């Protein structure tokens, strides 16, 4: 072993100990969970490589943090252990093979129990003769902190259990729902008080309050997931039976726990399912806990000094990471909106490498107080656009200047103004090159006029070379000039010309949406197409006529009315007319209103329809096609790879579930198929 390795081991131990104090004892984490995991993995690997460096005080041999001196100590009847981690399928395979090798009577474990790994604070709750008498944090695994006075304020946790065994110790996780966390931080900001980094940090801080009235206001919640100690209880054979038993006693058990009977294949399916659902719930989880289901096999496998051998935490890709904020820049959108965004040192978060993240508007930058040069926390959940959560103030260089919103457009140098009542600044130059590019990109996108082969680079060339100043110019392009540009061969020009020609037959809803009218989204564009039936009727509509369109609202009505009053937009409509772009809406095309009064939601991919065609098919028949399920939904149409949350909500509300063949019949007759 080299002196360099020994020095690194000691340095890692000291760094991790400092972070453990911040995380477990002070509830003020200074790094993300993933960064902590990486440090621990490096230390564990070095300690395995050099066993002569064994130290019982190493963070790899310890559980959690030291109990606080503020609260009375509680000695756990059985240690509250932590879990070993797997970070990919290969490490999960290694764990499965390891437990199979250790078993003498079982050739291969096939039955497991999977649960979500909640991001909260582990606690033990003890009942005697059905009455809650004590609650304690995990602490260092052997001794925790008595937080009974605060746990008694948690509504999810029963204070008395009818029919409970004489002694019952339940283990679980106290957590703060995301909705409550957002309310807590919003109220703290209003009062100028400290905000919490994340829901776990807030939950831990709430439980460690001397004054239980503070904890009561936080609306903490709880999931039970294990029995620590029980006397005179039922003869339970599996972990899944244990969860059912806890549920029967009135304890909250998460509904997503599942018994797996198909070995590794079933585990992979569960992990992949919930990997895509991290943003579907009102609580945070950062992984999947995999447990051998048989309690007898659990006992045979036993535990190390720190973790049970029969369980492992499969960690999902981190949704938060820290990185350096290089600069704050401003992008100009199709309607001139000026949006600040962060230019970041590339960082892997949420399964992808991120180098930019949104900062929304000037108020958000002020509120978060992020500055170029800061170390910041970046979040990316699911398909959500990455965002900067906030700075790590402990790492901020001294005298780092505050960022100020620019007064001039970065593209054309025109004034950036902020209209009264709006959160965004806007570039005042309608012909700003970035605005023109943005409008053309918006017009060409799939949900608007769906112009294939018209990508960002092509649009940039067309605008830079002065061939287009608005979207109407697309229909009078000089393709001979385009052929002369580098990278534009005969085939590519032919494809572009064909795609632009095809766009002329798109629906009126597509065209209205493609115009980039402020506040008009795809659904509102379809409402306008259905309500007026022809673009000419819409352009000449009075404000009163616009306001009569159900679901439109006064803000959108005003925006549409003012848009078509402008001379340049009237000229744009005439360019479309000259190019023979479709102005006809569904009513003019005389489609029967067989879906009048019905609201149809579609989830997943249908074989015979694009998303636009699905929406058009519904709205052209007088129906509505919103993006979410509610009590007003008439039916949910389910295609391939449907969204689980929509399907689940429809089932809960008793809404009819239709498949594609049923949907086709519905479009023809307006009648729901008989069940």
C-alpha cells in the first residue's frame, strides 16, 4: 500500500464523517446523496483492497450519526441497520448470486418483496397493550433519540391499536409530502426565514423540535415497513405477509410494495416500472428496496455488523447533483419572451448529462439568489426540464456579485421590457432574429404544422441569409438559392420542398397553434378552430365573440383579438391564403357532433392515429380532449405504453376504459361500447 492510498483513505473518512454530522445530526446536508454515495463507494473499495487499514470507527462500519444530546437516548431492542446499495443491474446480480451461495437448503431464491426507498427519517414506534408509548430515531443504529412528543402529532400514526399484541415495535419512515414541503418553504420565504434544502431535510428538522406544536404544523406523514419486535403475534411466514398484517392493524403501509415471485426477471420489471414513476407521487424516493420475502431465509442469511444480507437498496439515478454555474444567459422565444437560463459545467443528473438549466424569470433568479460562479444544486426529474434549485452558500466565493437582468436583447440590442402584471421580460423588436427563428421553429414543430426536414440549423441559415422574415415566407422560398448553400444537395432540398408543401393541408387547429399567439396552446387552438370553423371568421371575430368560446377565458380572448388587429399579422394571413394553406375548420367540413358534451382523454400510443389526429378526431366531433383525467372525464382511451397515473386515476374514479377498436366505434357512433 502506498502512502498516497493511506492518505486518501484517511481523508475520505474525515470528509464523510463531516458530511454525516451535517446530514444526520444538523439536518443541513452540504452535498447530494449521490455525491455521498460516491465517496462511500470509493472508501469501501480502498478498505477492501487494503484490509490492514481496518478501523471500527470508519464510516463504512457505522450506521447513521450520533444521537443528539438534546433528546433522551433510547436503546433499540434490535439494531436499526442501514442497507447495502446496488447502483446498477450488475451489482444487483452480484447480490443475488451472493445470497444464493450462502443458502444451504435453497438452490435459488425466487420470491422477493420490493418497496420504494423513501427519502425521510427512519424511526421506531413502540406499542404496549395497543398504546403508543415511545418513538425513537435510528441514531447510530443502537441508540436513537426519543422523539415521542413529536411523533404523537403525526396523524398517520395511530395512537392506539385495537387488538394489537402485548408488545409491538414498528419501524418505518417519517417523511414530508412534497406539497407540504413546498408550502413550508413558501411560508418561510415570506417571513424571511431559513428554507430547507429538500423534504428529507425538512422532515428530520421537524422531528428534532423540542416544541411539538412546530412539528404538528408541518403535517408529517409515515410509512410502516417492518416489525422490529413483537410478542404473542401471528405466525408470519414472509415479509409481504408482515406488511399485510401491519396494514390490518391500521398502520399506513405504502400501496406500491409488491411480492415478486419470478426472481430476477420480476425484480427488473418492478425497478424499471418505478424508475419512470419518480415524479408521480407526493413524496420522494431515491431507490427500490429489495428483500428476500421468506422470513426463514432472512434468518438464515443473517446480517453483517451494519446491514442485513437479505436486503439491498437499488439506487435510482440521482435527480439532484451539484455543479458550477458558469454564467446566466438570456434566451429569446417566439413571442419575444426573455428567459434566463444557467450555463453549467456538464453534470450527469436524472439519467442524462446536463449543461443548461432553466431559471424561469427575473423573480426566480432573485428569489433563489444564484450568481455566476456559485456551486448550485441542479434537479432533473423524469422528462422535466432541468432546473437550478439554489446555491450552496457555504461554497460561494466572497464578494460574488449579484446577477442583474440585462436591459438590452442579446440578439438585436433592442430594449427588454417587462409588461405590467407579467413575470417575463420581452424583446420589443418583432423582427429580432431570435424571435423570427423561434416563431419558425414553433410553426414547424410536430404539434403545429409538422414540417419535416426543417430543423434548427436549416432555420438558422434561412433567417441569417434573409430568405424568411416570418413563417409565411416558407411558402415562397427560393429553392435554387438554397441549393447553393453548403450541405443542401438535390435530395435534401426536394425533401424540404415536399415537407413544406404537405404542411398546407394541416388542420386549422394546427395552423392557429403554429402562429405563436401569446397564451394560445394546442388545446385552445383546437377550441378556436371548432368555435369559428374558418380562419377568416376568427380574424374578424369581435372580443365578445371570442369571450363566448367555452374554456377560452378573457386573457386568451384579448390576446387573440389583439393579435389579428396588427397589420403584420393580417399580411401574414394573406401570405397563407396566396399559398393555399388550409383555412377550413371542423365545422365547415361538416363533421357530425357525435361527441358533443363528452370529454375523452387518451394515454399511450394508438396504432392508427398520431396525437394530432386523435385530438382532431375528438374535437371535430364536438368533444373535448384535455391532457389529464378528472371527474368530468367521459372515457379514457388506452394505447400502447400508457401513463400509469392516468390509468390509475380513471380506475379510481370508475371512468370507462376504452381501447383503440372501441375508440374507432365511438368516433363513428358517439356511443360507448357495452361492457
